[in-house]
C-alpha cells in the first residue's frame, strides 16, 4: 500500500476511535460522585443560585442532550471553557504540553537507550551471574510504584541531601532566559525524570535481553559469524536491528502508561504539565478540562501507534503497510 494512502487511512480511523473515547470519558466523568454545581457555587449557595449555575453550564439538561451538545462542540474544534479559570480548555492544555513532553520524552528516551544498552550487554553473557543479577534488578525496578519512588527521591535527595529541588520546573528567583534558564530547568528535571525512567527502564532491559539472545541464535547470525565478521559488526549491523523490533512495539504501546505515570509524577513534584492540570481539574471537578485532557492523551497514544507501525516497517522490510 502507498505510504500516503496508508497514513490517510490510519488518520481516518482516528475519528471513530476518538468518538468512542469521548463518549466513554463523558460517561465516566458524569458518573463520578458529587454535584458539579455545588462545587462551583459553594456549599452555602442558595437553591436559586445553584439552579442558575446548572442552567449556565447546561448541567440541568438530560444526559444524552449534554453528550450530544458536547460532541457537536468538539466536532467544531471547541473544547469549551474551563469552569475554574474561564479560559479556553485548548489554550490551557497547549500551555502545559511542552512541560509534559519535556519530562516524558526525556525519561522515555533515556529508558529506551539505557535499557537497550544494558539488555544487549547482558545478552552476550547468558546465564552468567551478571545476567541473573541485572535481570532480577530489572524486574524489581519495573514493580516499583512510581509515586512511591518519587516520594522517596524527594525525601532522600531533596530533603536529606538537598542536592535537587523538590518541586516545580524552575526556581522563583532563577534566571528567566539564556543558559542559566536551561540549567535551572535541567536541575529541576533530575528527580522526576529519574522517577519515571527508573520504573520503565527495567522493562526495556528484559525486552532487549530476550530479543538479542533470540536473534543471536538465528541461523543467519551463525552464517555471518562463520564468514569471519567480528562480534561488534554482527551485533550492530545484523542482530541489533532485528532485536529492536519488540522494543519499538512496546515503546509505542507504553506511551499511554508513561502518560499515566506522568500524572502521578507531576503531582508529586508539582511539575506544571498536563498531568498536574488533570489532577487539579479532578479535584475541582472541572469537567471541560478533564475531558479535553483525556481527548488530547488519547489522540497522542493513537498517533504514537501510527508512528510505531511506520518505524516497524522501516526496520523490517518484510512488514508491508
């Protein structure tokens, strides 16, 4: 299939997927306990004011009518206004996306690189003590709750050693531009990136180790080795490319889990990203922001799946689009 046609078809598939996601999220948000109008108006508000609030935000309408009006609104490209700030939801989300991309992208990239390198290294020594110890450590790291690890990092490195800041993306009195600004952000990134990376790196260690060990046992590797190619050439040009296929697959599928972990990590470290926005919106029952953020995350995961398929086809010529 032509690449352009394949991409267009996959993008068209996003429409029904996004529609189902919106309906499910809308249902879950409205099934949550509590009255949004009371949260907006306050516990001491009189019935007349509560009725006015419900009418103003359309909360007095039947559920199906609210859903239909929201679908029409989203279809026109409008995610609505935040209940709290009265700012456009799309603008609020876009203002938080760069911080989340910086955090998630850095942690995910480091996890893949470090995990693949370590997994490839121990795959060349299967059954050794190093292989057993590193594999067991990787399984242990993958099992650690990200929020607990984040709290432990704050307690040890921020409170006890005072090596890194415990919260925020930059210092209040720090530089606002230039290299000093970059270094300040990098200093604040260390702990949240370490929390996200530590939890996910173990999976890539195990995955790369299994994939490389399996590929090294293939007949074509034996043939190349018999010809006389050095081990480094065999690993880099023949084994590693095929071994990366499972890593790429899991990388695309894991993006949704990493974004979920980012919600917890950003909450622990007060990182001003999309995860923190969702957390604050849930506490305030800011339904438009919650729905808009869920839609943005769902579309991001869908795009990641598309990119994964394209990279998979590039790495393995046997795969056709």
